[in-house]
């Protein structure tokens, strides 16, 4: 039997694939991969530098950062990712978009909450 973490990671991978296919069909949108997995050591360095959160799901392989280009222009602001955020959260109740974070919006961040596979 798979552990709940592995089940969540499997669901995240499937949802990410669907997300990337659907997002690439949007006119003029090109997505490139940023960070998906990062070690706990790297995450700790990000936290110390003010660039990361102790609650990050990247070390658990349940989060990804993507880079968005629209009509060839790199999009840097969270609000420019809103269409992708809406697409991501529509895929599953456990999907969260970083652009909706209240304290530190992070538009290029997409994650799946722990325990989400159990609710499918």
C-alpha cells in the first residue's frame, strides 16, 4: 500500500501534467519550469534569506514554480498569473495558487495540500 505522501505526490504529478497541457493551449501562453523539488537545506537557506516559508511544500514534492511568457514577454507579477491560478484551483479542491496567498502572494507558485489524495 502506498503511503499518503506518495499518493499525494502521485496526484500532484497527474494534476501538474493536466495543468501544463491545458495552460499550453491558452493563446500566446508559454510555460517553462522553475523549481519543483528542493532540499530541506535549500529551503532553510531560502527562509533565512527571506525568500521562502518554513511551511513550503517544495521539499515534499507537492509544489512547483513555473515561469510564464505571454506573447514572448516574461510575466513577473502575481496578477499576471491569475488565469493560470484559476485553472489550477479548478482541477482539485486541494490545489492552491500562490497568487492568492494573503501575506506574500507568489503568482508563479502552484501546490497541492497534504491529504488531498485521500479526498479523491
